[in-house]
C-alpha cells in the first residue's frame, strides 16, 4: 500500500527544483554575456586616447613650417672681373671680424693703379709748367706795359710843350697834331697790353684749374682702385658663421658675383611657409608660437612677402628672444600663427578623431561604453580645440583614431 509523501520531502524537492532553475538562469545569462562579449566589439581603455572637456583658453592657429635664419646676413661679392687666387676659410666655420676668407687676383687692379699714378704725375707736371709759363708771360707783358707807360709820359710832356708854344707861333700845327696822335697811340697800346695781361692771367689760370681738376679725377679713380684692391682680400665683415663660400681656386668671377655669405651667430628670426589658401587670414603683427623639440618661443609676423611661389606664401617672424640657445642656422621649426584667441571656453585636447571645425560625430564615454555624439568644434590649434556645442565640462571624448567603429552607434570600453 502506497504511503503519502511527507511534507519535508516535498519541500526538499521544491528547493532542488528552484536551485536547478536558478542555476539554469545563471548559465543562460553567463552564456548571453559571453556571447555579447564575442559578438559586440570593444576596446580596452589603454588602447584609445580619452580627453576630458574642460574650461580653458584656446587659440585659432594656422600651422606653418619654418626655417631659422639670421637677422643679419651679409653677402660678399667680387669687386670686378677677376678669379679666385687662394681659398683660406671653409664654409660652416665661425669667423672673426676682419678674418681673411679668400684672396682674389689683383693683377688688373694694380696695373690700373700704376697707370693712374702716372697720369696724376703728368697732371702735376702740367700744372707746374702752366704756372711757370704764366709767370713768365705776365712778367714779359708787365715789362712791356712799363715801357709803354714811359713812352706815354714822354709823349704827354712833348704834347704839353707844343700846346704852350703853339699860340706864340714857335711850333707848327702839324707838330702839335703829331704829338696828340702819339699820345693816343700810346694810350691804346697801353690799354691793349693791360687787357692782354688780364686775359693771359685768366686763360692760364683756367688751364691750371683744368689740370688740377683732371688730377682730382684721377686721384678719385685711384682711391676707387685702391678700395677694389683692398676688396681682393676678402675678409669677414663681422663675427659670425661663414654659411657659404665659393671655394674653387682659379674660378673666374664677374663683377658683383656672389662669393661668400657671413651670418650672425646669436640673433635669429624665422622664415615661415604656409599654403596660399590662408593668405587672406595673415596680417603683420599677428602673434606666433614657434615650437621646436618641446620648446615654445614667442614671436610675431613682421613681413608677409607678396610673391606666391608653388602655392605657398612666405612670411618673416621676429622672435621675442632672438638669441635663444636652442636656435641654430637653418634649423627647421613649426610656426603656429595665431589668428584668433578666446580666454575662456570649453576645450578638449586635439586628436585624430577631431577633424577641423564644424559639426561632427565623436564618441563620448558613458558607463563603460563609447557612445556616438554630435558636437560642434570651433577654434583650435595643434594642441586643443574649442567645443562649441554637444558636450559639457567633465565629459570624456575619445580623441584617438576609432574609424573601425564608425558604423556603430556605440562600442564597449573596458578598463
């Protein structure tokens, strides 16, 4: 005969059933979680870059590549047609003011100097001869004038005597008239000789002055040739770096041909190059951040060169600290030209996920997931960008390249 199952046994069986159901649910949930882990993509936090939205200052910059150049660079050129006799210095070495760099052939200049010296001597001799001839001529004319004055005085005395004797009938009218003509002839001759004396003095003085002027011209030409002779000794104009040198001994040179460049060693500026697309945004006086090897040097745009070459614009940037020890000739740097600034705004670090200005999609961290959000990006430079809309202070944005997840609204981010 069957016996009734006790309540204790039934309760025990019910507990086992509940435990089995709970275990089954746990297994199903665990399987679903594992399946989600396998199917749903995700990354670890260490594989991506995350930046927090915060309040701070932001600049809008135009990135340009720059080259450090000296503020003062002097180009040395050939004084005339010549050739290089001897090269003494080497490009790249430091030089002192007055240090000899090279020697040019001076044979032609020395011949010109010798020729000019002879011409100056000739003019000096000509000047002396003219002065002596003038003295002799003036003395001769002066002697003739003295004799004529004596003749004039004698004839005047004779005329006075005839004029007294004429009324009493002692002398004839013919003698009186002859005496009068002799006096007039003496006066005319005397006047002519005095004029000749003046003309001779004036003419000879002009000839002497012309000789002096010609000598002065030759002397100036001599001074020029002597300066050219000095320039055949090519010397450093100041303490600096010999950045370039034509080092071919025997090479022929044209007048004005560049033979060397000397640059300052401790006073620099930056020559920056930027796409001509940004030309309309550039203005003299704009602030510039020059970056090299983690160091930032402040400067400003001094000059924007008007010529556009190969789609680029060049500009000269002066530095607040032009003698900074990190600066070197021809050093390549990055120049960030500041076109606009905001002292207080929402900002986030820049990264590959942020593409310029305007509305764009980024991923924001929310409870272990990166969720796609639409944000508007404003000003920016190479370090930070402005978040105009779509995020608030404290939000965390994924700024690294996550293009493999662009088709997803969200993805997992594990610690």
